[in-house]
C-alpha cells in the first residue's frame, strides 16, 4: 500500500460537541452524569463477561463511561483515545468516580475502595501497553471510524496486548449491508408512507456528522474476515435495537421477516458484534 493510501481522519473532527450531541450514548451520559451506560453500550459490555480482578483496555474510550463502570466493578481499567478531548473527558469521568467512591467509603466507614484506572491519548495502531497485558480489550463503535489499513494495524496491536486467554470484544454500527442494500428499500417504503423527510438518500446523513467520520462500516462476513487476517478466531453476529413501533399488521409482518429470517436479517439487522480470541500462529 502506498503512503498516499494510508489516510486517517483528523483527530480534531472529534470535538466535545460531537461526544455530547452525536456520539452513541450521549443522552444517557448527560442525564446520568456518566454514571449509566446506554442500551447499546450496556449490551456490548455484557458480551465481554468482565469480572472483578480482570485488567481491561477500552480502545476509543470517548467520554469514559465504560471505565467508570469498570471501576465500580473492581476492574483494573485503562482507556485510550485518538482525540485529545476524549482523553480529557475520560479523565474527568474517572475523577468523578474516584470522588464518588471516596465519599461512599467515608459514609460506610470502609477503607479506600478505589481501583486502578487511567487514560491516555494514543493511536490504536500503536498501543502504549506491554505484550500480553490485558484480559479484555473493548472496541465499541470505533471500527467504523478506521480506514481498513488502520483497522488491521489496530487489531494486530490488540492481539499483541491481549493475554493468551484474553478476549477482544467489538461492537460496530451500522451493518454495511443494511446501508448498501436494505436502506434504499426502507427509504422507498417510508417515503410512500409520507415519512421520507426522516430518510435522506445517504444513510450516514441521518446523523449528519457521520458523513465525515464514518469510513469503514462492516457486515457480518467482512468483520469475521478482518479478525481472521489479524490472527483471531471469532464469533460474529448481528443484532438490532428494540423497535417498539406502533404500526399496521402488514408492516409488523414484514418487519418480522426482515429481522428474524436469514438471509433477510443479514441485510436488515443494524449492529455487528464480535468476540474474538487469539489464534495460534504457525
């Protein structure tokens, strides 16, 4: 690959406004002051099966609520992000959790319950951590922001810093096959129903900033292939947020077909999950 092909997004695209108005989970973060996880982040974190005593790395930590959640669980947690503002926000989130834990210790007359946690600004393609250091590495809603060459390098680094029995957990959205193949049909139907203004021609434009920061959406099969090329065995699957729509019986029937029956669901499910482990290299 030539040097001209090695593009990266500028880190200054990721502003505080982005993290507080557009980045997944911002509404829950603001409402709970960072104490709770959004539905999507909570679902992704549950997949990781994190337990007290583990050592965890959150790649692309954003506002830092994952690290705060880990601290409450007694997990040694570290965070890194490419954007300076994210590192600052996560540092503030960690400080808030330390203060909350300190206040709780005073109220209950217990000893210091703080756990080790930290954050740094770094590039996912060169993680500043020792080899074989982490039980879990998380990469939530980061993949779609990395060009393919960057994703491969980042995955190689994740493989390096994982313990031999460690796990790499990924969540990314949207499913590329939805945007490319299903969305145009969804848009036609919604336009016919008079809802077209909510469905722009470019699906990235539903959240306008994504037109500038999404560069590498995945489908179920491309995600598994990318992990294999980086030396992982993996389980990859699709899911979707709860719909909870009030609609006609005909639309409900079509939705059930689209979301429950392969191969249709490969095109209509919105989120991609993966759990990967290091493969022994020949």
